[in-house]
C-alpha cells in the first residue's frame, strides 16, 4: 500500500533538487486544456508529455504546463512549445503518439516536426 | 465529452480560474444514481452570472464568445433524466461556488465516468499550489485524497513534482482496486 512515509522519502530526496530546478526550464510545453481541448483529447496528450519528459530525463530542461483556450478550437488538441530566442511552435491535432515524437525529435533533438504544426495546416 | 471525468476536469478549471484555494470533487454513487459535486471557495458569481453560465453563449473568456463547459455537463445530466444545480455566492465574507450534477446511471444515455484518476492528476498538475479534496463514495466505502495531508508531509516539495504525481496516481489506483464494484 502507498503510504505517507513514501512521500517523506520523496521530500528527503528532493531537498537539494528543488532549488536546482528553479530558474531552469529553458523549454516550456503548454497544453491547451479548455473545454475545446479537453473534448478533443487534450488529457492523454498532457499525460504523455508529463510522463515522457520525465522518463526521457528532460525534467531539468522542460516544463509542462496547461493553459485555457488558445483560440483555434478546430485544431485542438493544441500544444505550444516556447523556447528562449526562438519562435513559438504550435503543434495541432495532437495525440499521445505525436507527443512522444515531439519529445524525441523536438525537445530532445532540437528539430521541429513541421508536419504537425499549424503553419503547415494553414499553408 | 466521451467521459464524465472530462466534464469534471473542465468544470473544475472554472474553480481554479475563480481563484479558489480549496476545490472539492465529491462523487457519490447509489445503485441508481451518480452525484458529482464540485465545490470551491473561489470568487463566486452573482445570481445573474449563475443564470447565464447555463447559456452556451455566455463566457468570461475573451478569446471567443461561446462557453460550453456548464451546458455540456447539463446536457450529459439531463439526457439521463438528471439535473444540474449551481449555488454560488460572491459575498466578501462567504464566497464560492458549488456545482451539483445528478445522473441516473441505469439510463441508456448515461456517459461513463471514465478515467477519473487522470482527471485528478491533471488538475493537480495544472494547479499544484491550491488544495484538492477528492472523495468517491460507493457501497459504504470511499476513495479519498486530500492534498492538504500530502502537503503536511511534503513541505516545500511541489505537488506537481513527478514522483509525487506518480505516488498520487498509484495511491488512487490502489484505492479503486479496494473499492467495491457497483452494487
């Protein structure tokens, strides 16, 4: 059974790490989680990013957060990637599978997947 | 929405936006019914606002002018012969909102609850600074989670820390495994 003692152990382990994490997060992944996003399947996409980023050891570099309606409901689930000194990348019609690819190629490899972006859809 | 847990995720976001410091998600099942209550201590709404959130063309959002959250919940409840009630107060002393939705589980148009654990973890991940109380009671037993209890142990460690999120997911899964199935 899960116990509060395990949480105490996490606290112990995190003692020094928490301070380290602040001020990092060079890349921000933002998942649209308004009614439109949720109805279109944003919840599993969010999960895929949260899990994937941690499993790939990117947590120091990448923060995953949620936002409301981005204003392009027909393209939901929408995920925006913000990186210092770079233009924002807007991925559309996301799925957990596409999220895994974005983690691998974009967040890890630094290469935008143009096919999944809104720029491509509007071109 | 394909799952009621998605409606819950959506409606609870309104409580986050209302500046609540505590949000309760209370699910109560009987053999015939499911009651979903989302209670917050946020800024609350005026009587006129409560009236208008039921209307799909009312929203506080500025990016577009249609708000479907409450109407979708209302639709899901009413199509089972159930209902949605909103009680809210915007008074300085005692403010907050309680949304109560009643469903008839045995109705053919009842939407399944779905992955409620993912909804709880997504809510905590999205608003780790506020407190969440989750109670799902069924057959005289309940699955419960109160972030205030976790926070007392975690101290400064943020609730959205991955290890903590995993613990919460696992804790809830164990709770559900021990909860009696529908009677």
